[in-house]
């Protein structure tokens, strides 16, 4: 039986960070600040209210409650109204788990952002246009998260999946890890203590992202795993052709 997509939820669904693009930092007069340093930006800009509203409102809801920006031919860029006519726009980048503040203007007019969306990026920062995050924004993001940020997201997802399995012993927890691989985890009683079993559905969703032998590397880095107990015993329940399974005892 093939499981539907909704039966493989992302264990990290709903987790994201707030960042400003380089252009937004420039708009706010805070070019020297880091993209994730919202407190620092609020301290140096002449428009701290909009930064504080971004931090507050997008922490509650990544898309916000205001209307999408019209005339840019997409429905995922949202308005953020500030005090005294200030205007900003944000975008929830689900692929990288970031809500970006894309730009700001003190003028009571969103036309600036519509214009940027239709204008090629010319500052050498790379990217499709002047509204969306540039190539440099993503290079900075990768540098801050580490060079293997996507693989790190897979590992973070696995940690969350195993934690879910801990809360419901002998039940199978399923999830899609960073849109790269589908994984299952369950903890079962064994004579020597609880045994964690992992199963990864092959082929992965994104080929080439996971290194050879990733299943062993993943299980030995999990908390409480006894490294010398790792083996490739079958996953409990019905066998799945082509899947990779690995298990290990947990410290009691």
C-alpha cells in the first residue's frame, strides 16, 4: 500500500527564522547589521516600529494577516503596514524555512515593490529581480547555517521524528526530512533495552543529497544510541522493498 503525501508530514513544519534581505537592510539604513539581527536593525534604523512589527507579527504567523501584494503575479508576497504610512513586504520561503523582510519604504505606497519585482538585479548580488532575495542573501544564509545547511535540516528533521517516536513507543512515526528523504522511526522493547528502528524509503526524493552510508551516520549521532549495538535488522511490521533499515539499542 502506498502512503499518501499527507501521511509523511515534515517534522520541522512550522519552524522558521526571520531575516532581512540586503536590500531591506539598505532601505532601513542598517547595511552594517546582520540579516537576522532584528534587535540590531531596530536600534540603528530611523524606523524601528516596522522592524518590531515584523518580529512580532511574523513570529505569530509567517504569512501575516494583511493582503498579498497585488500586481506582482504571485500570491505569496504579503504586505506589512507600518506607522505613519510606512510600508514593507515579506515572503515566507518554505524551502529554506525563512520569512524574509524583502523591502521597506517610508512612503504610503506599495508601487516601489511592484517596480522592483519587474526590474532586473543590477548590484552584482545575483538573483531574478530587485524584490526577491538575491544570490548573496542565500550565500550569507548558508554561511551562517553552515555549508551543509540542507543536510543539517535533514538531521534536524530526523531528531524531531525520533523525539516523536519516543512519545509513542511501538508506534511508527513517519516524516519527510527537508524534502529529501522519507523516514520512519519506532521504538520497541527488546531483551537488552529499548531498540530504535529507522527505515528510509529509497530512492530518496532528492538524489545525491545524502552521503553513502548515511543511515549509520544518522543513527549513531542520535542521543542515547549505543553505537556498538547498531545493526541492520528488519524494521518492525510489513517489509518494504528497496528501503534501508537500521536499528540500535538505546540507553535505558
